[in-house]
């Protein structure tokens, strides 16, 4: 198990290093000059002064080496646009994004597993079809459209929820529902698929034959056995939740790291783009590592495999 | 896996790995970690939004304005030419004089009176008893420091001035500005320059940290892309009618509109024309339209062959139906240009030789240029931006089609603003460019000299005749100057056509009726001192 974790950590570091090289070079390859964005009408001499102040006048390899040296010490540079250290920018934005992503995940899990299980129990009947229709609709709706529809109905028309920003928990509801909707659809379909399979297993039939109630069979025997496949789905989808947060935070103007990186890309705020990309890549890798390790906790058969 | 339980407070990573690790402990751990994270999150402790609540506003109320453009986080007014920053500065700093946008007359602000004591010396008498927001007194030394710094070669604000100003302090409340030659445009350029404290100018790091002006609103905070200001109740012109305001960057136009409709914002910038009916249908809201100082241009890059060919530039100008662009594509929100400056500028005079849509004449000019039906003419690259100026892609596609009809092939490229901006200022890269130019003042040199003088910005246009006319008007006495601009310079520009002025932009803002006095200025700024919030 220990060797497995060490191996995964080494892979993770390699991936994060690759992501930092990609983030550093790609944002500089795309056209756009941060100095020109700051002072559109300035002369070349004035732009040169701004570039020198920002440190962007040095050769790119030199900038990269300096960036890596500083990043190792936890210093990700300074945002000229936000007038803050990038570490502070992330520390301010990350809680909003985590709160949004975790709320969306919780929503999707509770509703998705429940509806997926109900669909499996009523396989090929009306309820199953109705739930699957909801899943297909959820998967087909683009987040930016669904978010705007929610704003129009629940903020503009009904006035139940605020439309933008974050000043308290009620600001979280519409963005979380928007972010949850595609994951919800995936979870309904996955839960149903796995649950149908599990319910057809011999041990489930045996449990029913022993006279156990259907509810007991589902909660005691079926649900624990769908956890590992579901965990795989959730693990992959968590990464997409972080990606989806960029769109949802932009629609609702939630000041998380999704909105931060979107604005940073638009105005070529290099230090912020670099740091947030690395953070997101690191988050993705970390989630997947935790999921892999969790398999062992949830399934004794896999735990034995890992310890060999 | 070894099943061992440890109750030691500190565990090594190895012992953690070896600790009992099953479904139950995982779920318990996750629940505990979530709870701890929620209680200890920086958000729970810092609650940054509480600072922005409007409850402590002594009954006057605070308002929220949403910006369509991000801020540049250096608060040194010299270091940028970004409109969002200029809007915020406008209410925190005073200038020496202000412009009455209706009468085009200058009004005293920090200068109470001014006179040219010599053709190259402007003397200004300053207002007494004024203090900066940090409590330091305002005087001649601050004017000297501000003007010399704001017009120095190394700062971006220099773009608006012909030369670096030399300022002499006569006494505590009198200064003299000396120029190298007569500078009639100076009076109408000074109203775009913020006056800062000398101590701040001498300490650039401090200057970048916050605004410290003498204006009606004081700097309070900047976080999460939001600037907040509070009333300066010691303002020399009397206390503002608002307790404060916040100005927040919200990139998405749909989000800005929803915030206005729900009452979370009082003013939103850059409303798109298709959003207007929704605002007009709401009795609590209104649309504020202002014809601006900004012309939208089809720039011909002079250093990109064959754009040096005047007849080709003229052919293109006659091939485009600008009425159609304004009436159909912009739905009437703009005004077709009939001069190389917008109507609000000094010296503006509608020009009789303005090209009107005439495809037959365009074809004849194209043939005269050496390209009958476009033969022998390579494809021209035309670059525009999408995401900031309204309808650029739509009228860009129309222009592409219109030029195609006379035989000019266009490679039309719509780019996001940062990529477009980098190409816009380069000498080469494309033949035709779409851009706007919104000077903060109404002196014609802010446009004409910037664009067309001796290898001007963006156009790189350099013509002896135009240079001579610009030199002539730049040093003439004010009345003669207007004649030179209206009767000589503007007709010459229409003939030479270094750039085609398409239309004068209309600034469209969405405004809550709770702020009845709000009105955007033609340079897109707003004066909030006399704006009140009526619940």
C-alpha cells in the first residue's frame, strides 16, 4: 500500500510539472500582450517600461526558471491586474469554488443515487422511463443556457434567489444546481446501470430467498456493492466539476478560481493563469489519487491487491 | 493490510497508512474533514462581502455600478488608459477645470481662473482650502508634480499631450504652465488629467496602492474585482448625495442585465442593442444613451502595401453603406460619421466630400487604382475584435460582402480583444482594422494628432500635407484654429482617407429609476456627486 501511494505521488509530481510547463508556455504563445492591455494607447517606450516592471522583458526560459524557484518556495508571483500576490488571490477564490463544487456534488449524489436506484427497482416501467428522460435532458442542456434560464425564472421573475456574486449561502443555490445538473444525469444513469446488475446477482436473490425485506436487501447488500463503480464515476466527474465551475462562476459571477482564471486568460495575467492551472491540475491528480486509494477502503478484494 | 489502531496524537505517515482503513472510517473522516473545513474556511472567518453591505450608509444609500471592462490593479492614474479605471478616478480626483458637456465651456474645478499671460505661458489661480483625502492640503506644488509627471515620456497618460509640460510655482495658489510653442489645445486637454498629491507622486509605490484625490468620493477598498468608495463629506463643493458606491467588473452581459433587473445593480455599462427591449419593458428601469467622443474606424494600415494607394482607400470608402450599418445592424444606435472627429469635438464641421455608398463609383476608383474589378489585387486581411465593441462581427461580415461585390477579396478575422489589441498597434499584420478611439476630452488633437500625425498611432500614416496642416492648427490662435480644422484639415483627411470613420458610437447604459439623476458623459465617465438614491 505504501509503495503504491509513493508511486502515485511520483506520477502526480511529473504530471504537475508537465502542466506547469504547458501553462507557462501556452499563455505566452497565444497572441496578446499584458502591457498593451494595461495601456492600449501607450507608445513602445512606455510599454517597454511596463514590461520591465512586470518582469516580462526577460527571456522566457529565464522567466520559467525563476517561476519554478519561487513556486517551490510557495511564491507564485504577483498579479498586476488584481494588485495582490497570486497566493492570496487563490486563497480568496478557492473556498468559493470548493463550496460550489462540493454543494453541487452533494446535490448530485443525493438526488442521482436515489433516482438511479428507483429507476433500477422499477426497471423498464413508467417510473424508470421518466427518470431516464430527466437524465437525458440534464445531460443535453449546456450549463450556460441552463444557468441563464434559472436566473430568468428564479431571480428575475420570482425574485427568490440573487442573480450574481456571493454574499451568503442563498447565493450558492442556483450556481450549485446549474453545476450539478450534468453530473446528476451521469449519476442517475450509472447508478441505474450498476444497480440493475447488482440486483440480478445470486447473493441478492439468496438474501430475498432468506426472507429479508426488499428495503433491507437494497440498503445492506446492493448499495454497498455499487459504491466502487460509483466512486470511479464521481472521481472522473469531480475533475469536470472544477472545469464546469469556470462556466458556472462566469454566469453567476461567483468570485471563485474559475472566474479568476477566465478573467486572467482574457487579460493575459500570466502569473494567475500559471498558478491556477497548476492548482487545478494538482487538484485533478489529487482527487484521482484519493479515489484510487479509496478503492482499497471500500472493497476488501482490491485492498488485498494493493498490499501485494 | 495490517489492522492496527493508534491513539497517539501525532502519527507518522507510515502509521497513518497502516491505520484501520475501511468504509466506515473513510466516511467518518470525510464528514469530519468537511465540517472542520467549513468552520475554518477563510470565507467563514473573513466574510469579505460583509464589508460591502450597504446598511451603514447613513440614510443616503450606496449604489452599485457594473463595469464591462476589467480594472488595471495599479491605481496610479498615469499608468494606464483603461476606461474602467478612468471612470473610477473621475469621482475620486479633481482636475484643474471641468468641461460642461452641453455648452462645451470650461468650468472651474481646482483652478478658479486661468489666462494665457504669453502665447506659451498659461497662468492658473488655484482654489484655496482644499484638502486631499489623506488630510494633506492642496496647493501649487501638487499641480506642478502632477502635470509634470502625467505628461512625462515614461507614462501612458502622455498619449494625450503634445509635449511634456513645464510648471512653475509662482506662489502657493498660482502656477504657470510653459510650453515650447503656442498650445491652444492645452486648455481642453487639462480637464482629462487628475491632480494628485505631491507626496504621492514622489512615492510611486504609494501612488499605486490607492486613490488619494480631492474629489467627492474617497477610496475604501478593492477586492474580488470590485472597487468601493465612500462619500468625502469635506468635499469643497459640498457633500455628495450618496454615502458611497461600488464599481464591479462583471464580464458577462447577460449577468449584468439580470443584476439590473433584480435590483442588485443600479447601473450597467455597455448594454447590447438586443437587451434594450427588456429594459424598456420594465417600469423600474430605463436606457441611458449618450453620443460619445468615440468614432468607430476602418483603419487602413499605411505600411501594408497596397494600402498606400489613395485611390484604393477611396474605392473601399465608397463601397461601404454606412447608413445600413447604423440603421440595420446597430438598430439606430450610432451616428454615421461625416468628419474625422465626432460632432462633440471642437472644430467639428460636416464635410461635403464625405463618401456616400456608391458601388459604381467604387468600381471606377478601383479600376483607376490599377485593379479593374479587383484583378491583380491580393486578398486583404481585415481584423476585428469580438466581445467588447457591439456588433463588430456582424458589420465586419457586411463590409466583407460589400467589398467582395466590387471585386475586393477579404480575409475577415474576428479575434478576442487581447489578440486583436496586440495586432492593432503593429505596423503590419493586416490591411484593414476595426477599432474605436474614445478620448477623455474634446480637443481634436486627441484624435487627429494621435492618428494621423507623422506616422500616427495605429495607422502609421505619414503625409507631408496633413502633417503641415496639423502643425498649423496646433499653434494657431483659437478662432483661426477652428477655421483651419473645419475648412482645411478635415476636408484634406476626407480626400486622403487614411482611415474611414464609420460611425460615432452611442454608449448605452441600463439604469435603475432609483437613481434618476444618473447620466453618462460623452467620454463614458459619470459624475456621481449629485446623484442620489431614491428608494
